[in-house]
């Protein structure tokens, strides 16, 4: 039996284990999927030693960027993005080779494209973590200009305090790449001037639980087109499986 898993912290409400467990059962794949909730990536070598049958990992918050230093190789797209969400593991015994990939990029592009029926002058990307880096890489590949927003001015183009109503009105696409609004803290949303949103604006939220976050609800109330991150998750998961089964 082959083993796969998810590394991150916390993992109580993660998507991957349920998705792959059902997939393995449905498609009669002789494999299992485990969650590996670790407070430090220093635990990774121990996991590899304890589970010699481990053939692949998904990577989630907060390790999509910091996992890179543990890898032996990394695909060019993931290297450019500076974030990894999939690892393939090969080799025997102590000679394990870990190669990193980023399927979030394809998941984001393929999920967003059906919404792009108008020209977008620029996008606002809220957040600077590993998920945000995949979003930025996807926007680069689609040729969409963007501004990164964060609470920390040293990590982004501007802070939330710099966001004006005029800027929001000009923006055709807002992407929440933060965990704000994720279950169980569903009463939270990025601090932006929602009253300036227009009906031509698209709001894309990487949060998928709840189905419609406060960020999306506030946009929908103002006539915006909205979409959550569930389809993106399905796509990136199947892309991960394509890598693992090669």
C-alpha cells in the first residue's frame, strides 16, 4: 500500500484527507492518506523515517514557502512563485528525494478564467503568504497586473490603510489569499472599503469553508461576481495526483 499525506498546522478542517480518501475508495486505489499536523517543519525528517511508504505530500498553511529548504529539487514554476503545495517522494531507505511543485497555480488559473469576461485593468491580491504567491504567479501567467496588499508594508506594495475607495472602484478583480473568514472564524473579512465595490468587480476568495465567506457576501450585496476556492482545491488536488502517479 502506498501512503500520501498533508503537512501543515492546524489541520482539523483540512480538505485533502477527505478528498483523497474518498477518491482512493471510489477508484479502488490501494493507498491511504494521513494528516501530519506539525508545529514545526523540524518534524519532517522524523515523519519520513516513521513512514517509509510515504510517496507524496500536500503542503498547506503555514509551510508553503518554508518547506522549500527541505527539498532536493523544485520545479521552475514553484521556484518562481516561491511556494510549494505538492511534494513527490522517491527513493529507498535514507536516500529519499523530495521534489516540490505548485499545483495551486493551475488551480487558480483554471478556476478564475471562466469569470474573466471583461478587461481587467489590475487586480488586488490580499495577503502575502504561500497561497498569495501562487495567485501572483497565476496572474503573471495570465498577463494581469496586480497590487499586493498586506498589514505589513515591508511585504507588499501597500497596506490596508492605503486602500482608497477610488482604487477599489478602478480594480476589476479582488482576491482574498488570506485565511480571514475561514471556519470557525466566519465573522472576519479583509479590511477594505466594501462600499466602493461596483457590479463589474470580481471577488475571488481562496477560502472555501464556509461556502460563501463574509468577504464574498459583502461583495455579492454590492452586485459583484463572486467565487470561492473550492473548485481551485479540486483542480490542484487532481494535478497533485497526476504528479504522484507518474
